[in-house]
């Protein structure tokens, strides 16, 4: 007799939440109990159309949601009290998850938080390829942000196999998510994050504890993904083939080429849509193979990659659920299951 399905609710049905909900439907060892939110807008109405059970995250929003035409099944707290949930994936806006933690503690449920929360909220930050075992059996875990996830996959993979002495990463961030472009963002400028290091480097160290990394960041006037440029000093001399070999082996990292017409973030955005996935989501981190170079002494590596900010953390959320519930104790097994279910591949074209 197999293990019982892990019962999961997604709290917050925004950019990440709706993608996690869809990913959960594709897992053979998990069951989506429903989604929880505080509004009655088009996103929640689409969730209703998909047949999801809807809950109100806050009791005082219940009547508002019902007046908005949402058939709300009850409140999130009522559901947690009933024992009908094993794990909450908290995809609420930044800092809201920290407030919700008290509710999850009250009813003894496990929870996965997102990168908008501080590391201390969960005590364990997570990227499946790097520290899956660290999250085993924990009540709370935090999936790090899209940028930190990308750093941990690419730089972390190189560090694991080739040993990084120090890494320096520059990040050009998209200014705003696509869905928010009508009412926020920046135009015709670039805004530097004046604190150095930016928060991404210290955040990566919550996952890869022995990594010497400094990051610098700026917001660009675009909404198509983030761009990373890395300069990595190694402990010993390597060849270009060594670096390419590591990236070819690293899960959820793919190589693309400018010579194939992949010349910018817009090209990768279009490629992602042409793959035919839901919403044009790209879970992999595309590294420009023709950007990879090695210094003459073999001790420095330079490379560039794109970070699909809406979707690259979705597989990490699924793996985090398996880790904290111990559905799978081996990272490679969970990663393989998630990658198969989401059609994550090593060659995009």
C-alpha cells in the first residue's frame, strides 16, 4: 500500500500561487485541497472556473468575497482546524507570510514560505539541488527568491564540482511583474540598488553556507525576466569544457546560444512561449553558452544567464513539500519526479 497523498493548500493566488497550484495538480503524491485569498478578482474567478475549492485567508474578507461572486467554502483557519491540510504553501505578498506563521503554528501544519520573507521566518532556506536534506522533516522552509534560486543553481553547481574561491554577480532586475505594469514600475531609466552587497548574495549563503559571494543589482526599465552576469574565481585551474560539462549536468540549467538568435531576454521570453507550456513558463535557468569564458590561467570563469522570475521557483516549491513531509528523502528522486511532471528538460531546442 502506497503512502497517503500529502494534502496541500495554496495561500495566496497571485503570480507564484497560481503556478504552484497548477504544478500540484500534476503530482502523483500530492493533492491540492484548494486555494485561499482575500479578493474576488479575475484570478480567483479563474480558480473557480478550474474547479478549485476557494477559502478566505482572513475571516473579515469572507463576506466580501462572497458578494463578489466567489463560492467560498469557508475560512483558511476553519480548514486548518478541521485537520484537512498537511502543508500550506504560503504565496502571500512579502511580509504577510511572517504574520501567517502564527496561524500555522497554532494548528501544527507545515508550511512553505517564499523568498519575500526573511530567512529567519522559516529558519531553513531551500534550493532542491543544493540543500534538500537540510529541509527533511522541518515544519517550516523558505524557498528563496527567483534570483537567489538562479544563483544557487548556476554558481552553486560550479561550486559543488569545481570549488569557487569567490563569486561576484551583477543582476539587472526587471522593474515590475508583467501583470503589474499598468500601475507601477520605472520607464527610461536604470535604478541601482545602492546597498552593496545586494540582498541576493547573503541570501544565497543561507543555502550554500560556505560560498564567498558578493552581488550588485539594479532595476532596468523592462518586465521580461532578470539578467545575471557572473565573474567567478576558482581554487584551481579549469578548462572551458569543465565548466560547460558542469552546467550540462546540473538539473534545471540549460544552455542557449546567441548564434541561434537567442540575443536577449526578449528572445528567451519568446522561446519559453514557443515551448507550449502553460503561461509560457520557463522553469530552467538558460545560460548563454557563448558567454562562458575562462581566463588564460584557468582560474576565473565568466558567464551570463537569464532568470525567469515568474516560474523558476515553482519546482522548488514542489520539492520543498516532499522534503518537509519526507515523501522522498533523496534529492535526486524528488527532483526527477518534479522535472518529469513539469516537463523540465536539459535542451530547450
